[in-house]
C-alpha cells in the first residue's frame, strides 16, 4: 500500500527546525571536544604544524576508508572541480594552521574571542576586494566587533603577538575560504560531506611539505618522547581525539551548510564560539579579568547585530 502523507506546512517547518537544532548541537559539541583535546595536546607537545597536518591526515583517511567500504558515496569529480578547489584548500590550510599556531601560544578562549571578529574581515574583504557595499547598520555593527576584540586583546593577561596574529590571519584566510567555497560549491554535484573530504585531502597535500620545513621529523620525535614520558600512553589518545574531532566537527558544519543559509551558518558559528570560550575557561581555569570578559561580550554582541543587519 503506497500511502503518500503530506505533512502540513507547520509540521514541515518544525521538522526542519529540529533537524537544524540537531546539526547545531552536534557541531558545537564536537567543536568543544576538539578544542579541549587540541589544547591539551599543544600544551604537552607544542608542534602546531604537525598537529594541524595530523588532523587533515586523519580526516582524509576516515573518508578514504568510508569511500572504499561504501559507507559514503564516492564523489564524482572532474579536473574543473579540483581546479576550483585549489584556492579554497590554500585558504583552508592557512586558516587552520594559523588558528592552531595561535592556540599553541595563547588561551583557547583568547583565540576564539579574536576569531569572533571574522564578520568584520568578511565585510572589509567584500568591500575592498569584491567592491560589494552594505547598508549602514552593517558597517556600524563593525564598531562593537572591532572595539570588543581590541578591548579583549588589550586586557588579555597572557597576550602574545604570535597568538594574536595567528587568530587574525585565520580570520582573513577563512573569509577567503568562504568566498571561494561559495563559488566552488555552486551548482555542484558533490555533497557537503564529500566537498569537505576533498578539501581535507588537498589541504593535506599542501600543508605536509610546509610542516616538515617549519618543524621537521627530528623535533617531532624528540617532542613525542617528552610528551609520552610526561603524560603517559593517554597522550596518544589525546592526539587521536583532537584529529578525529577536528574532522567530525568540520564535516558536520559543511553538512549543515548544505541545509541552511550562510547567514544562519554564521550565527551558528558565533554561538559555537560562546560555548568554546566558556567551556575552555572552565576546563583550563583560564584567568579572566572582568574588563577582558566585557570586551569579549561586546564583540560577540556586535556579531549578532551584524547578523541581524545583514538580514
Ligand atoms: C582550526 O584549527 O582550523 C580552527 O580551530 C578552526 O576554527 P573554526 O572552525 O572555529 O573557525
């Protein structure tokens, strides 16, 4: 018996809301776990170029196995697809390694406070590189974003220039990644999950030689022995956890990008940062001055005003 039940519009909308809530909750939870293990690893093993490479390698391996075992459908791609993916992969690689270098130098919360300034970069890049203009409220929302980030940076107890610049470079690189991604995913036949998988593989190929040049196997081996003797065998699980969770949270974020508008995506990303900032401050007992927290709150509020103004 073939019964075709049409859901009433309101229940369709409710189902969609539940679906998006599940995506968001999963994305944030995976991201919080990634950030905690990533910082635990970096504290014991300060080699951000290698840990960034391992995250991409693990994601690539997970997807290769999923394709071979047919858990995931193999993506149908052509040369044009990979050509369009290249600039996205360059930007993804720079943004990823810069954020990891930042987190190796400063508190996770500080990196994410600076990263909450990403919309400001998005507006400035769109304005000066693409000639796009925005309504006045959008520009005005940049005042609390930039002001809040600046206040937070100026009052950060453990300020470090490399940590600050890493987060800023990551912001800039991810804005370019998003612009190029939009172009690359337009009219695509590749799903969000497979798009991110191909991105991981290409980024891994780009990053590996730079990681070897910047740090190198000799330093990695000595550091690994130190970390193992300091932490014990659990250290290996920490590395595995940061790599696996990095892939999973990015995969879920690209899957949700398939379902939601870029605007909803950016609101979700900001909410994600709040959960990361709060949880990492609690877990790592990061000292925070009230003025520093005020800067973060102003920046995040600015991001919300930005999202509303763009709408
Ligand atoms: C990374 O290592 O790529 C960053 O932690 C990514 O940060 P984001 O996904 O929160 O922007």
